[in-house]
């Protein structure tokens, strides 16, 4: 598979000392990638940047989203968050393109997580929304500058191919953003070429490395 998007995922370093899982990640140390329109590949109307890092205990992701108009009414886990504003993370840890994790977080910090099975092309064959990530931690904060900051911590125990230097996952980072006119923009790290995020062949590659 040819990857047009590759992210070197570095080890987590923390601002606070002590137990790793209690520290705040020093996000300034990590490369930020910008999401773009998933159809055209052009710059997004409202910018989104994503950073990721890892430890032996957690996989961490941070979205920073310009958001001048928030549309978010869902209140319950596994509600159809993708019908309103949301950030999304897809993880195919085996790289087969036929089974992957879909995780979504709304501006109100409501979670949707599901285990997706795909025909390997562009179609979902099943979506198990009763499946949950164990020990998932998320937060959403306003930074006072018109941005929403989403932070995600997924315990490594959820993965068969857990984060470790030399390993890699197929992943994509997404965002759906609705404007005041009701128009929806579909953003992606590795654009899919159409309004369909479930195209595993267009996922990018996240490579776990052991150097900062």
C-alpha cells in the first residue's frame, strides 16, 4: 500500500512528574498535521490540527479545532455524533482494511466508539456500537481564542498490536464541521476523495518511533 500521509509518532513526554498516566503531555514537542477537505484536499475553512504520541500505557491524540459555530446536541454514548460537529479517529492496527476502530468525540465530550468491519473497499459490512474501548479518557476544552481542544487517551491494553517502537498502524484523523448556513465540511488528514471516511485504502500510516 502506498501511503501519502505518514506520521512519526514519538514517545510521550510530560509536563508533570510522577506516574506517567497522571502527567499532562507536553504537546509542543510533537509535530502538528493539518486536516484538509476530504474531497478536494484543499485547506479547511476552519483549521484543524492533530498531534499524537505514545507510551507503554497509552496512545494519545490531541485535536485543536477553530470553531466559530458549534452544532452539538447529542448527550449519550454511541449516539450518531457524525450527524453533527465531531472529531474522529480511525485505527486499523493490523493494516488489513477489513476491521478497525472508529472513535468520535463531540464538542460536549460525548463519545461514539465502534468496531467496524469493512469489505476492504468503500463499504461497511457491520458496525458494533456495543463494543467499547476500555478505560478511554477524553476531554474537550475552550482555549479562549476560538478553539476547541480535544484530548484522547486510549489505554494500550485495548490493542493487540499495542504501541511499541518499530510498529505501525493504518489510521486517519477526521472532523465534521457545520457552519451557520447548515453546510457541512468534511475534513481529513489523508483525504479520501469523496464524502466517505470508510475507505481504508486511503488511510495514512502512523509509525511508532522511539526518539523525540
